[in-house]
């Protein structure tokens, strides 16, 4: 682990400490968990964090996006 210093307002600190206490974790773990969704998956491009986030309801959506990007295959 690498230690770092984070500046919070007194209100942010109190609220974060309370949130961590309610979850039964340390403030450091709360901050790590809060940061992870903002970072791209390790070893993968940043856009991969959005993969699978949108559901169209169309079972052919992946094929249709390929057709749109690469052109329809006949």
C-alpha cells in the first residue's frame, strides 16, 4: 500500500467516518471503495469500465452495433 494525504472539510470527514462506521470498515477502505469505480479496470482500456452498462432489450444489439460500425454483412 502507498500512503497518501487527502484533505476533507470537517463535515466531509464526519460524514465519511459515519458512513465507514455504518459499513463496519475503516475510513481508508471507504475511500478506496469509493475510488475504484472511477478507475479503469487494471490492464484494460478506460472504456471497458462501461462495457455491459446499457441494456437495450434488443437481443441483436451487439450485431447491430457491429453493422453500424463496420457495415452490414450480406
